């Protein structure tokens, strides 16, 4: 599966409750070396937004202009981090996590 296919996918918790949609994927470049000697990326987790719009465009962070950040945060409602170890299944239609949504932490901006 490609990242572009994952973005916007709905996320449900272990009880079947809708958490939101995938807005981004957190990665770290520390995986095994590729054929060019560069480390591969390792998935750390997903950034999930509760609102209808799963596109954050980077404006959820402390950046200027502040009005864009305010609008994106209002549209997104809650922005949550889902550590990869909580992901139970991934399909193009649905990501299921093995923890209740209430136990997830707010995304660190």
C-alpha cells in the first residue's frame, strides 16, 4: 500500500467506534540500508484527525499566518497520534486500532 492510498482512510478503534481519518504518517529514517546505502524509513505511527477534513497541510503546527492554523484546527477538531504498535489492520477502506480512542494522545504540534 502506498501512503497516498492511506491518507484519508477512516480509522476505527477496537470497539468499532470511528476515531477519524488518517492525515499523515510519522516516520523515522533508521531502517535497514537500501541498495544505495541509505537507511529506509520506519513507520512510527499515524496522525488521525477527528473532523471531516483529513488534510492538515502543515498548518496545525505553530506557524504563520495564524489564521490558517486556526482554520485548520477548527476543521480538524481533534488531532491524535496513533502509535504503530496500536494498528491492528490496514485496508484501503479502513484502519483498525487495538485501543480505545479515549486512550490516544493529542498530536504534538
